[in-house]
C-alpha cells in the first residue's frame, strides 16, 4: 500500500489527493457528548469538507465517486443537493468498482498507518494480537485509556468493563430519572444512597464533581 501511495504522490500532474485525519480524541468527544454524532455523520461531514476543499483550491471537479457510509441512495442525494453541478456516484464497495476510489482508500489507510506508527498500539484493529495485548496491559482503572484510543470503540468499551471500576455520572443519573418521571415510574436517586463501607478490591468513593459523582 505504501508503494502505491508513493506512486500516486509522484504523479502529481495527473493525480492529487488529500486526507483529513480525525483523531480518536475528537471521535470520542463527538460520539459521547450530549447531542452526539454518529460515525456516519462524521464521515459524511469529512467527505463534504474534502469536496469543498478541492473546489475552493481551484480544482475543476466534475465527477465525485464515494464509497457509501449508510444508505447509498440517501447519501448520494445529500451530496447532490449540496453540490448540484457535480456528477456524484455513491456506491457500496466503490473501492472495488472504481480505481480512483481504490487509490483514495490506499492513501487514507496508509496515512492512518503512518500516524499509528508513533504509538505502540500496532494496527489498532481488534483482531490484531498486539492491539489486544496493548489493551490488556495499558490503561488506568479510573480513567481508562489515553486519548489515542476511541472511547466509543466497542473493543475498548469491553476492555474497560473488565479492568476499570464502575463510575456513575451525575448526568446519566439525571437523564434516567427524567425518563422514569416521564413514564410515571418511581424515581430512585442512587446519589442519596448510603455508600457501602467495603467493596471488592476498591473502597467506594464520592467525588465533589458535577459529572463524576460516585465510584463503585
């Protein structure tokens, strides 16, 4: 893949490319905040930003080929409405159908690999034994992992369930209470419970913090 990317870069008179890396930290923030964004939304916004960048920098864009994220028809209509003068094709497995999408995919993946080379996370894929081992031996029992790990990543979530203490966030408690009130169900406030004296491995703690209120 790296050799192909270099070939693409050398042929700059015919082919140009740009990648927008999105850090694990940014993904965690956007996917876990109130009014959270899905990976699909983030992917769509990034593709739109790339098209706008090309147009703003004087590229004579006529056709756009995109590998689908979500429903192809809906995604294509979204892009076509934003860029009515362009001929846009959104297709499943577009990287296997259109050589230009294959080239873009390689450039994106190699860029990701180069960034990950600065870490000890290996490929970052859940099937990678080195990545699995990294998740086992690294991380904090209170804070989880550093910001090179996406906290909304299912593999990381399961790893933290096994090695981290359970934390109750006040905002989650308030949202659950509101949900119960709307349904007319009894509301139990766990923040007013008497904290138990002993817990396996850890003593229960209460923090004077608006978002982090109890570790159990």
